[in-house]
């Protein structure tokens, strides 16, 4: 497979570099980032490990926020 040069500024390069996993090439990084761009959000459900107290706090906060917004 051939290679292409893509000009990016130094701040973008440093940001991408900070996202790279050990041993990962920039091509692999870019593919990893763009493959998830249009990902189905439902795939991410269950990603947080919350106890019941944390979940209750989040739900109460959401309920309060919605009640203030709806009025």
C-alpha cells in the first residue's frame, strides 16, 4: 500500500501523538478514530461501572434539570 503526506500544523500533530497507543502508527490511529465517528451510540451502553448510589444521584440530577427546563 502506498503512502501519502498530509500537512497538519504542529499543534494538531502533538494532539494526535498524545492519542496514539504504544506501537500504534499514525495510520492506525486515524483509522481507529474515524471508524468510531459514525458508531451506534447503543454500543456504549453499560460502559460505566456505577453503584446504585451514583446512579440514583445521576437520575435525581437529571430529573431536577428536566423539571426546571420544562417548568
